[in-house]
C-alpha cells in the first residue's frame, strides 16, 4: 500500500502553522532584544546618576608665593559624598585642545567631597598667546565606580582609581575643600 498524503487544505494549514510559529519566535526575539537594550540603558543611567551630578569650574585667579593660582569650584549635587577627587589644571589652546596635559604640580587632591559646593586652589602657569586654563576632575563615586570629567564637560568612566590613573604615591596628601573663596584672591 502507498503513503496517503492527505489533501491540499491539510498541507496548506500545516505550512501556515509552521510559518506563524517561526514568525512568533522571531517577534519574541526582537522584543527580548528591545527589553535588554532598554534595561542596559536604565542600568547605565543608574550607574552614571551620581557622577553626572559632579562638576567643576574655575571660579577665580590669584597669586601666591609659588606663582599663579586658580581657584576651582567643585559642585557635588548628589546626596552622597564622592571620594578621592583629583583636580588637575590643564593648559588649553583656543580650540580647547590640551597644550600641556595634567602634571603633579597642577594637581589638588581631596579625600571626601560632601554634597554642596567647595573651593580648592591649584597652581597652573598658562601664560602665553592663545592659551587658557582648563580643569579635569577624576573621582570615585559612592558605588566605587571611577569617573573623569574632562575640560569640555564630557563624563567618562575609568577602569582604575584616580590614584592609579595619575600615579599618585601613597600615602597621598589629601586636602580639603573650602566653603567659600578667600577674600584676597
């Protein structure tokens, strides 16, 4: 006896069922990838939350016995402190590109930066045509992630601590932020 293959309607129904099943699997895969991407974005936003609320800028200039002084304002708008802050002065060209990168002479370090605004001095000699001062901040957030706020405001996650990044010998001398700028700037 031969094989009974059935009628055309049964075959069409079977092929359509398999096709719908494959389409459903593909749709599930697409939705799962979209959910994973959304979750990654939320996770990244949570990871960056505190770091995005930390900024610094040059608040004033002055002179002391060692030369030109830049007073840097550091604002931590998060609700938790940040740790191991390293403030670096960088000489920039007019186009914003570094002429002279961070050096130990133009560095200030703060062990703990509470929420709010504080001020610290760094020495940076940037005198010359078409040069201007800039600063970058490297720090550790409360979740033990390391960050760098570049002179243009860009926030970059670091793989190592600021102490390692700038090769700071331990024990490091840690300063403190002032609550306000000195009157004799």
